[in-house]
């Protein structure tokens, strides 16, 4: 008698867990074409236009490996309403593509931009793409 009840409970929990799927915003992959001796910085900026905090998972990725994030102000606490955060990778790999992905339970109130800038004293943004 206990076995069928346990199987039923497991099936119900599995079905409920599948309903809570996360939503995503994603940028198009941008080419990292560095000039000689100038690195490229990738920055993903996220804004919560709502009034309630939203836990977000922000990821900058590339088709070539990089050691990790230099600045991560998004992945440690929920993003409060009206606030923004960023994740930055300094010195993206040359001759590659990079993009940004944001995962949250609901992304309707989130806006984002992924920027590639020259790693110079001016940080000139060369290309930017909105997340969709």
C-alpha cells in the first residue's frame, strides 16, 4: 500500500517541479575583434524595472574559454526593484564571440544590454546589443 502512495507523491512533485521553469533573456553573440595590444571587455548590465526584488543568474559566455568574471554584482543577491547590476569580463579571448544570458523566474520586468568595449583608459564601447 505504501509503494503506490509513494510513487503517486513522487509523480505529483515531479509534475509540479516541471511547471516552475525559468525564463531567459539572451543577447546575440558579438564578435570580439581586438586591435593589436588592446583587450576587449564584455559587460552585461541588467535593470529591474519592477518594484519587487528578482533573483537573477547572469552569465557572460564565449566560444573560447576565459578564466572567470572580474566583476560580478548580480549573482549574489536578488536584484531590487529599480536597481541595476553588472557582470564584467576583462580581456575576452581574441577572435571569438561573446554573449550574455540572464535567467530568472520571470523576466518581464528585466531589461539588459551586453557591451563590448576597448580595455583602455576611456573604455570606448564599440558594440552593444539588447537582451531579448
